[in-house]
């Protein structure tokens, strides 16, 4: 009474491969490319060899997993070769700039870093402490727990008008 739809499963495999390739073009992480290859090789390949639908799904899953855990890391390593590793978390704070938001008393105060975070800050163990006002620029030298050690950025003094005119 009902037609045997398993004879048209090749269309589903092709649509799945096409869908995975489109998603891969949007993400560029080789994950969906491996799934597309597994679907093409395992799913469509087993269909063309006359395997049942459950074997097609099992082989597609196995080939996809094999590609994900073997070929994908090699491709990612080749893609990112030569790039310095991205600094994250506390390591990303070293060298970042900021602005003083609370006056420094006895070498300790508060700064808002360029990434938007507000941190308790202190100067290096240097006496006398530099004079900084709210809004002055600082650079993070070190991180000690929840406190950043900063160095003030010297203010640039604009040249006087008499120095800029050649008169």
C-alpha cells in the first residue's frame, strides 16, 4: 500500500551533506566538514553498496567520529600554525591599559581597564608614589590575586602655540 521510502534515502544523505557544508562555510571550524564527509562516505557510500538504512547511519556516525578525532585536529593545527597562542583570562591583562577611577592613597586605588573591568590597583613598591588623578592612564604590569599592579603612563604635554608657529 505505501511505497518503500528507503529507496529514496540517497536524497536525504545528499541534503544532509549539503546542509553540513553550508553550516561549515558559516563556522569555519572543520566540525561540520567532517560530519559532511562522514555522511557522504558512510551514509551515501553504504547506500550505493546496498546496505540497510541502519548500517548507513552507523557507518556515517563512525566515519564522522573518526574524522572528527583524527583529521580535524591536524587541519586546525595546520590552519593556526605560526600564530601566537591567544592570551586569555589573567594572562590577557598583562600590558593592557586602563584609567584611574578612584584616587590612589598610599599607592592603592581603583582602575577601569580597557576591557571594561574595574580592578583594585596598586603601584609597584616604589617610593615616593607617583601622583595620579582620576582619568589618568595606567598600564598593567602584574596581577596579584584580585589586585593589578600598574604603572602610570606619562602625560604628553601639548606644545605651546609659540612653539608650533614658525613666526
